[in-house]
């Protein structure tokens, strides 16, 4: 094997999401130790392609494997043939569908396999959905290596689908620190700009954040909140902003490709989420040297150390969220200390270089363990 490990990253699809963005960022980073390509299990005609151009721009030459659904015998056999012919050293599946299908096909194709689950275990409404999640854990753990992105996710999957096996690993995702620069100085408490970077979905809990922001502007009328992201809750959020009379100070920017640039000109990042495995947006905030105020959701506590890198408050506690925001906005020196600690933590634990190094070690391990 050469010094550069050839890796085929297989995603459920090319829709916009954290895992898809992570692979695009890896392509842009272009590590010398990894030769990365990417593929979608979902066929092109499903039109789940929002990230396609970004993956192309990252130089990853994305392709479609066209396994239409979980039970697709013809598509599965075609996948086995494609993997058998693929000139790669290891196959790395991302997300639950791929984590279930790809390890089986990779084993039949004689390729070492790794799978990463990027979410926490979900509360399922049916036995069938629970079983699908269980298979996404059990299959890669038996046939290769299974990666969780936070200790919280590792522990929760062990509780729900455990016990943990020797093939389980915890490897947090990384960000390219060179993209994120520290801003010099903060605005006054009366004119600060904060951001929330998250998909507009119920679990991100923007409605509680809007309620808390009403309390913030009651004390600091000039403070602005930028809502970055898009999704099914947009209409509900717009309605809440209008009803609270916050149209002048809460701006919905939609999905943006320039988040790193936006973070250079804000004073802090906030999250009211109730479900997180490892919130990349808060790592990016730390990389930008920004204070963070966030709810204690899952892996968030591994990034936001209360009183060190920001403030951590109970989930769905609007008054506590508002108080933490007001205390941080009102104390620029403390906010700056939070931001400096966040940057140091990002450099130590969440850099792209660290992530790539840990992946490289895991790939060598699984290649060496190939039956």
C-alpha cells in the first residue's frame, strides 16, 4: 500500500446535510495521506443532489451507485460488482442507510469497510424503523469498524443497541481551521450581532430561541440575530418572528455557502437545539474565536464547556437561555475569553488535520485486519 490511502466515501445521497458537507470540506482540504472519492447510494433520478456542485468543486468526482432502496437485490448486486472493480483500499459509508448496505456489499467484494453514524439514536414510531437503526449499528460493527462522532453518541448507541463492541470507535469530525479567522474586538453590548447556524427543523428548536431573543432585545434593543439555514420549519419561524415584533432584529438568511465569512463579522453563536450528536456549527464558532451560548443537547456539552468556552443551559429553558445570552453579551471581556478558549479547543480536538490523522490510522487498522 502506498503512503496515500485510497478511500471511497459512500453517502446515502447528495442532499444538503452535515455528513455531505463534511466530505466536501475533506475534498477541499485535499490531505496528502488520503486519496478521496465519493458516491451516492441514491440514484441521480431521485433528485437528492443539493450538494452535488459543492462536491464537484471540491474535486471529488462524485458518482451514483443507484441502490434504490434498502431491499433492492439488483441494485445491491450491481454495488458488489462496482466495489469489486473499484481501485480503492477501503470503503467508508456515512449515515444509516449506507452503514447498513455498504458493509455487506464491501465484504462480498473483498474490500475493507468503515461506517460512520453522524446522528444520535432516534425515537422511532415503529418497530421497523428501530430495526433499521439497529442493523446500521450491528452490520458494520461485525464486518468492519463503526465510528461515532461524539462520546455522547457512542454511549447512547451502547445503551440502545449495545453492548459496545471492540470494533466501535469514537472519532469526532474536524473542520479546516484555516478557513476560520478570529475577529478583532467586539461591538458594544447595544449593537452586537449573533448567529444561529442550523437547519430549520423542529429539533433545532428555533422557536425557543426567538422567545429568548425577545428578552435580549428588551435589554439591548440593537442586538441582531442572524438565522442561517433552511428547512421545513421556516414558515413557523417567520410567523414567530413577526408575532414577537422582531422583524427588524431577526434576519433569516437562508442556506448560505459563506458561513465562515459571516462568522468573521458576528459577536457570538447560539443554539437552542434539543438533539445533537456533534454540532459542527459550534465547532466552527470556536474555530472563529466566538463565544457560544447553547442548550445542553447531547454532544453539545463536549464542545461547549460551561464557563470556559461559553454557556451551557438546560434544554427548553427559555429564561435560562435568555439570561446566559444577556450575561455574555453584557460582558465583552468574558465573551472574548470564551472565544479564545473555544479556538484553543478546536485546535486541540477538532481540526481537520487531527480528524484525517485518526481516520488514516483506522483505515490502516481495518486494512490490516481484512480476512
